[in-house]
């Protein structure tokens, strides 16, 4: 778990590099795919850490896995049309909604 946590933190440290590249060359397909892959790696490592920490708590896992499921097609879209990928990546904030949805459906939330 320590190694996964270190990889997660190291991937966040690299975020200013890819963010700077994406800010300067937003319409470049290669840079948009690199940025999307970096976001996907961060989201995947985050989901892995939540999976290790929150066994049996489906709301937290759903909230952690949802961004991975958004960033993958967003990165594929960045390969074809990089100018529209940012709109699909924005949907990753729906993880909060997914977490609330799963929390309301869990048996522990019922009175």
C-alpha cells in the first residue's frame, strides 16, 4: 500500500508539467492524449488506494472508479478531437454524484 501511495503522490507531482503542456498546446492531439493518460493514471491509482482502504464500502469505490471510466473515453476522444476532450473530462466531477447515489442505495443508509 505504501508503494501505491508513493506512486500516486509522484503522479500528482508531475501534474504541473502535463498541465503546462496542455495549457500551451491544447489543440495538439499528442499533448491532449498525454494529459488524458496522466489524468487516467492518477484516477486509477486513486481508485486502487480506495479499493485497498474501503473494502465493502461501495459508495466510496463507485466515487473513485467513476473518474477512471470518464477519463478513458475522454482520452480516446482527445486522440481524435482534442478540442472537445476537456468537456468530457469535466464529467469526472460526477463522481460526487455517483458516491451519493450509491450511498443512498446502500442498505446501511435505510432506516
